[in-house]
C-alpha cells in the first residue's frame, strides 16, 4: 500500500504537531550532517514550540477542509496563528505556546561593608 500525497502531508503535520522536533523527543537525524545530529538541534526552544503549535493549527484546519487555505490557493483566506478561523461552521483556534523562557536571574545586591 502506497500513501498518497495528501496522506503523506497529513502524516507530516501529525508528526510535527505531536512534537517530534521538541526537546527530549526521538527526533529525526539530519542526513546532511556527519554523525547523529538531531534535525532540530539548531533551533531555539521558542522556535521548536512555534513549529509544533503551528503544525497543530494547520492540522486542525486540514481536518475541517482548509486545504486551500493551507496551500495558499488563489481566493482562499489566510490562516493566522493568532486568531480563530471558521471552516463550515467549525471554529479552528490556534494552539497556545507552551514554552516560557526562564526569567533572567536578578543581579545580587551590593552590600556596603560598613
């Protein structure tokens, strides 16, 4: 059984949205780098989170018939990652980011030696 192009596209979005490129995941080995280098090792945590959230939003849109919007076909509305979009009376809301950058440590206060 061979997969069709739409099935492969959906599976790729499913893998990305499930977090295959998040820290601690099995990941994918970069075929262009020598040795075992994870494909997402060059991305910061914020970008990894944005990728997973964006894929989740696109997968929801695809599940409700939003393939024209995803492919950017002429006449189709744009999918945004900050506002909800409606497909056939179904509201698709974007995922919220999960990663929060740690707060910068406060500088120690100087004490007077007197």
